[in-house]
């Protein structure tokens, strides 16, 4: 993994979000995405959801709820963004 790649990803993570050239209005419906996870990561996510549901005393915590919470944290926490930059840079260097 090159230092240049890490610096470029870090700079991107600190940029404000771009506004589209044309205003299409604010989307009111959620956007569905599909993510391919390695089996190990999926097992970890399922186990985490089960553990969290026990910890907060609810019958079930969905994977989507956990992912939305992580995205919110990513948006609001520079340390989390910096950690994501390092992980993505490392993964990009492995390819």
C-alpha cells in the first residue's frame, strides 16, 4: 500500500459531499443496496446482532440497523473515517 494512496483516500474522506450539477430533488424513499460479504464477516455480523439484542433487551436487531448505525458514525466521527481510509487503502493495495 503506497503512502500516496493513503493520503489521497484521507483527503477524500475529509471533503464535503458534492452537490449534483442538476437538482433532482430530495429522495424520500430509502435506497436498497446489496453487499457481498465473506462468510466469516457475515457470521460475525449475525453474532453481533444477536449479542446486541440481548444487551439492549430487544427480541431482534437487524443487520440493516447495525449497518445504518455504522454509516451514521462514519458520517459524524473523523476517527472512524480515518480508520475506514486505512482499511480501504490496505484492501485496495492487496488487489
